[in-house]
């Protein structure tokens, strides 16, 4: 028998958060009771090395509105979010982190805002993040760069703490590519964003699982997944080389024909060099185009998304 649909689902990716699970569960339940809505809380254990899964099972034994998904390995935060979304059965879905930096009391604000404003997505825009000066500078440079490359306006003050409807959830799940970024997918979909501003809390326990290396990998994945401008510039650059080599060959032949070149054999050598360069550039253009097309097709993104049919 199919479970009855809830009003709101809260999805939390978990990685070594055993010390925060009990506390965050209590605050979430309090927030859901405040808005008087039927809820489900879905913890997705992303291959934790501590006792996070035991804590999730403990909460499930107390309250059957709390569900747990135990992934076999560490598949990454965003894949854990997708797993939670695939198993939710609610009219609205909230995504948030499990480290208490995303304060669950703001769930009430998110829910009332999306009901009132009728936006596709409402996200928490953090007024202040707990980062040092170097981290803030690097973050601002990166997000401005990815915004320019992707021609999408990424907001570095928005994290994963957001709410969206079941319809938007279903559209998100149509994107079958690996290394998804939730905010990136929502921007690609052309969702109408609403934001509410709140300060971000200090981390409750432990430290971020996002090491410097992981951040670099995330940055590279973002640039590759959400921008094709680099390969377009590469194709354009090789096209310029192709044209330059093409005209250089004719110019050298012209000089050689009218005896402007006095060194014997020089024209033949230069024509050979530019001919090889010309052929190489042409093949790089063709290969780059095919690689670009294969990359686009491998993402298996939907051809269109429907907002409404009348």
C-alpha cells in the first residue's frame, strides 16, 4: 500500500555527524509542529565512519516519521541529496546540511515564504559566513568566474538550505548527469528564485569534510558541467591558427613565385610546416566539436521542462 503523501520532507545528507543528529532532529520536529504540517525527515548517511547510522536508527525507533538511507560508500554530498529526494513523498522538500550551520528553525520561514510568494525555489541567503579572509576572497573569485563562464548568476551566499515543490523535485530528478550541483541544476532549469536573509550559525561539532582538494575537484566539475565556453574558445583559437596557416602558405608561395625569397629550400620547408599546422588545427577543431557533443549527450539532460499546460 502506497504511503500517504506528507506536507513537507526535510532531506539531510550525513557524513560523520553523530554528535548533531539528535539535536537537529529535535529542532526540525519543533519547527514542523510550529507550522502544523505532516512531515518526514530523511537522513542520508553518505558512508560515515562514525556512529551516524546508529544515531539515525535510534531516531527512527522513536519516531517513524524519521527515515534513514545508508549508502554503501561515500558518493558525495550532492548525490546523497539526490538519493533523499528520490525517496521523499511530500508536497514540499527542504534540503539542508546536518552540521547545525543551517538552523532548522528557519524551515518555518522557508515554508511560509514559498506558499506566500509562489516561487519555484526559496533559499536561505546567508548574511555572514564563518570563513576567514582568504576563504572569502577565493570564494568570491571562483563564483564570479563560474558565473561568467556559465552565463548563469551563481550566488555564493546561497548554500543547500532551500525549499521547493514536488514538481520541481521531479524535474531535478530528470537530470541524470554525474556530479550534479543542486543550485546549478535549478539555475539551468530557469527556476524562479526567492531568498530570505539570515546569519549562518557556527558549526556545531567537528570540521568541514570539504578539504582543499575536494573544493578544487568541485570547482573543476562545476566549470566542466555548467559551462561550454572553454571548449568554444579552444575551437575558436584553433580556427584562427587554421586561417593564419592557410594564408601564410599562399603568402610564402606568392613570395617564392616572384623570387622575393633568396634562400633555396626555405619556402618548401615553411610551406610544409604551415601545412602540418593547418591540418593539425583542422583535426583539433573537428575532434573538439565531437568531444563537446559527446559531453553534452552524456549528461542526458532533458530536452525541455514544462512549467504549465492549459
